[in-house]
C-alpha cells in the first residue's frame, strides 16, 4: 500500500508538471513526412525535445520539494514521504516523450518493447536478489529499485531513438532547425493533450487515495486487482500506441471514415477476446487468489470479476481515443475527460464508504461510459458533416 501511494504521488506530479509532447510529434511529424516537409519535421522534433527536457527538470524539482507538504496534509509517515521524494527523482528522466514518438513514427515498436522488457527484468532480478539475500524487502529498497529500472528504461528509449533518427536524418540539422510556421498550433495541441491527462488524473491515480479512506490494506487488495486488470490493458494499450501513427496517416490522407471503421472492427474483436479471458480469470479467482494471496484477497473475488468485465467493455473502445486525437480534437478530449471525471469524483467520494470497493468499480464504469459516449457522438457528428453520404 505504501509503495502504491508513493508511486501514485510521483505519477500525479509528473502529469501535472511535466508536459509530454509525443502525441503532438506523431500527429504533426507524420503529416510533415507525408507532405515531404523535412525541415518542418526537424522543427517538430526539436520543439518536442525542448518541451520534454525543460518540463522534466521543472517537474522533478517541484515534486521533490512538495512531497513533505502533501505528505503532512495526508498524514503520511516520514518513510512514505521519503519514498515519494525518491520516486520523484525518476521524473528527471521522463523526457523520453519525443524519442518515443520517433520510434513509433518509424514503426520501431520492437525497440520500445525491448526497453520495457529490460526495465522490468532489472526490477524483478533486483527484488528477487534482495529477497533471497535478506528474506524481506523494505519499502525504501523497493522504491529505489523501481527508480533505477525506470531511469535506465527511459535512457534506453533516448539511445534507441537517436540511433533510428540518425539513420534517416541529420542530428546537426535537428539542432540548427528553425521552428515550423505552425509551431503555435503544435504547442496548443500539446497543451490540450496535457490538460487531457490532467483531467484524467482522478480515474488514473486518485482511485488508490479514495480506497485509502477505507484502509491501507484494501489499497493493497485493490492494487492487485488493478494489476490483474492491467493484463487486459496491456493488449489494448499496445494496439493503441501502434495505431495512432496510422490514424494520423489516414486523417492526413482525408480517410477519416476508414479510420472509424477500424475502431469498430477492433472493438468487436476485443469484446470477444478480452471477455473470454475476464470470465475465465474472474470465475476461477476464488481458488487462485486464496492460494497465492490468501483469504483476505479471495473474499473479494466477486469484485475482481465485476472489475474485469467492466474493463473489458471499456477497453474495447480504447482505439476511439487515438482516433479522436488524430482528428485534431485534443481540446474536446480535455473537456470530455474533465466532465466525466468530475462526475466520477463526486460519485466515488460519496459512495466509497457506503458500497466499498464495489461502488468504486461501478463509478469507474460510469466514468468510462460517459467519456466514450461523448467521443462517439462527436466523431459521428464530424463524419456526417464531412461525408453526408455516410450514415452512422
């Protein structure tokens, strides 16, 4: 529970203070490549790097300084405050947004995968080594290991991106590049994308703080369930990251309706695949939760089942988010996320002590349905306006 809270503090501060421009670099960079405007592509990469590095430094400093104040307000122990500060050091390495965009634009997802695998292996091997040596692991030691793994992973992304970039482009020209004429639109798209991430904080990270109103032990239970549910999102997030450049390409070619057809086809496939997985894992969970985690986890098996099924329904529409961004709708995305998350926060805080974990899962589902409904309505309205002969 302490590890989760410290990590969540870092993630929240990272989103609030550290601008990530990778979506903008993909959106504008892909268009520049299609239109063969090499100088513009250099400019987009350069401005993306400037935003990433400057806000990573700023965000890391502020996160470390604010940890004590936030911790004291929330009644955290000194150990938890220290862990939050240590975790915040990783923010300094979170300037790999543009490098990530470069790898995705040039379809080098294998390198992104290699980076994630190496980072995960470092964490796992280090944790196992300490556990075998001392038969226990302190929260502080676990936090330090997580930080080292994340920092190495981020540095690998940068190294991979430079290697791929140098194959096709000149680093010196990148350094000397001037900003493209539409750099203001680029920055505007980036800022609205950042506001979207900020608006999505409640559903992404505040849930563990809401559960902590019940008990720290339940934070651990909920985190395990959330990690199991993350298996589903690993499938959808990978597709989502891979398909954003393709959606941007279709949008630049004026094939927006074709992009939406892809969204619906993937939705139908995910409902079948993820639905079957969720039912098998959820219905069998009373057995394996008791074996691996104990009765304190197994008694909440029904919550895990409901959580997996609701996540299946929501994740089936994951592709609608990158598709919506490819239409240049970052401002609308931020607004819709803000509306849905305000409703979520009101419901979750009001119901958590009445319905416990189950009420939180239901609130998460309601938030997802609201945001998906708003986006789908906007998309259909846009497509009908641009292609009246089509009906949606």
